[in-house]
C-alpha cells in the first residue's frame, strides 16, 4: 500500500529532478525585444573600477549573486567551468555580488573559487536598476550591449547546450 507520505516524497524528488534537468539543459529565456543594458560603474575586489561599456564588442554573461544564496553556491562552480570554455573565444563573464563586503566574498571564494571578474554592488543600486527579482539572476548581452537572454535561478553554465546560445552571439 502506498502511503500519502510516499506519494509526497516521490513527487518531491520528481520535481527536484525535473527542475535540475530543465535548469541545466535549457534555461535561457529569449527576451521578446532587445533592451539596451544600463551601464554601470562598479569596483572589483582590488578597488579597481569597471564599466559595462568596457565590454562592448563582445557578448557578456552578467550574473547577480550572493554568498548566502544556496543556488548561487551551486551555480558558481559551473560558471567557472563555463568560463574556461568561453574565455578563449573573447566572451566576457562578470559576477556581481549584491550587498556584501570584500571580507565576506574573500572568505567565500576560498571554498568556491571564481576565476572570472567579480564586481561589488554593495549599495544594491545596480540590482535595482536591472530589475533583478531573485538570486541568482543572469543576463546575456550581445556585442552591442543589448540584453538578449535572461535566466532566473541557477543554471549549469558548463553545459554546451547553454553556452552554444551565447557563442552564437559572436556572429
């Protein structure tokens, strides 16, 4: 006899598997119209200022995250693997930490190394300008700075199916 508890457990694991599969293998929402990304000026962990305009001429993946966010912790190692695949192609990748200080991020990166650019949105101004509703949220920009794709929630950025969509923006 199947108990109600067994049904709930089965449903839970089915949804968990389905959610992971969908996130890992498709995961990018094509925006219905091109939107020019709002420029920003943010500091990195060394205090150097970076502007989004500096990335014009190449596609860019911009990820908003925080150390306390469990999906972010799962996603960042996959982003590192994806970065190794796209870096030689001239595609940019930026991780924008939201609302945390350098010490918190530095401690976090000891366990979760991030080899691509990390910028600090300490005030939360940029996350508000970009209308980010949850973490992690990722935007993919084309060479001209227009937002083409959005992904809300974690993704497997080491997936070739996902990265092929970004690589197509090189043309």
